[in-house]
C-alpha cells in the first residue's frame, strides 16, 4: 500500500490508515484489508477520497 | 495562449471504469491539451490500461502522457503503451511530439525519469554494478529528455516526466525518500535545453509549485496534490491574468 501513498501506523494503540485514493470503494477496501491483517485491532480509516471534480481556477504560468 | 490541463498518478484499476470520464467531457471548454504525468495504472496491468483507454477515448483535446513506475510493475509496459496508443493517446519515453493548437505550436518532450536524488544527497555512478546501473538509468533518461527538448522548435515547450526534477515540489514527502522521488539530472536537462513548463507526478504528498535552478516553472500534478481531476496551466500568452483561449 505504501507504493500507492497509503500508510499505516500505530497511534494510541490503534492502527491509523492515511492517504488518498480516487474512490470510496477503494477507501473502504483498504480499511477492510487492514482489519483483516490485524484481527481484533482498532482500525481508524483516515484515508481521503480525492475530489475528482474539474478545477475551478487556472494558473497563468507565462 | 495555450491552456494545458495536467494530472498524474490517476492509478486507474480494473474497477475504475466510469470514474474519470464524467469529469473530462467538457475539457475542451477549459483546455487545449491534456498531459498525464505517469502512473496511469495501479500495477501496469494491460487490463487497467484498457480501462484508461476507454475513459480517454475520443476526448475533444489531444492527450500526451508518460508512463510511471506503477505502469512498469507487471513488466508489461510495452503492452500498456500499445493499448494506450490504440486509443490514439500519445505516449512519450525519450520522445517528443509537436502539436498545432490555435495557431500556436506546442512541443512536449517526455520521459518517465527516475530517482537518484539531489545535490548534496544524490547517488553516484560508483561502486557496485547495481548502484551504477541505478544512476546510469536515471542519467540516460534525463539525457534523452534533454535531446528531445532541444530538438523542439515550437512556440511553447513542455517537459513531461513522472519523477521530479526538483526538491521543492517534494516538500511534504519524507525527506528520507526524496532520492527515490526524483533526480537533479532532470532539472539539468530541462535547464540546458530550455522549457516553458515542467510537469511531473509521483510525489503524492508533495507540493504543487517549484522552479528549476535555471528558472523553469515546475508543477507537481499528482492527483492527490491537486485534489481535482486536473489543473489548467496557461502558457504563451501576454502575461495577462486571464486564461482565455485564442
């Protein structure tokens, strides 16, 4: 998961999962996988779903 | 004025059908060209590339992309490229493409690039064969980028890579992994050949804006950084604040 920018670390005894994914389905799947790998552990799924909407602004570079 | 939409690290999987295209249907109202800075797929599976090809097929603007490290993971990068090219996407690896947009010529030179690090904290072409191969691979890709950029005789020139040419756009990533996120050889190539904009991805937790030592604007367009489907950069105008198409 690390290669996809998703990280897991222990915080106050719970497994904290962070990162960004494109869909809610992937966010839930990551939480499920972590829970499956660590039965009985508290899993806090803080993975964010990237907003895929079109941008509202532009940048004039040159 | 050329409006360049850019994004990287979209990481489409077999379950991604229909997730990207709805946000691109009006792209021609916002941009003249779409550049994708690698990591198009999750694991470099040609089936994932087929999902991307379907998502981008028939877009109203040209699409130019480079592959990223994820697109090599299944050792099927040639097939991934073939699938994308069959959908009329342009894939660059040590190559360039020239487009004519609204009377302005636009050149894009691209490579995946590779790691190696940055001045004072870089790998060197020394010692074990594996270390020399690592560094030489990075140098060779940067040299190809330089050659292709220098060969562009266009009004606007864009360098498109997956790995970063500068440290500035890696801020937010752990310092320890910066040598695996980019290499200064890319910045040297860009500065030597010249470019109006350098686009890269790979650093999901990095920062959007940077600049090469020679003054070329660098933008990290990894989707987790942009937090949008893409970002639009306007080039070749008169310096006005607006970004209207010609």
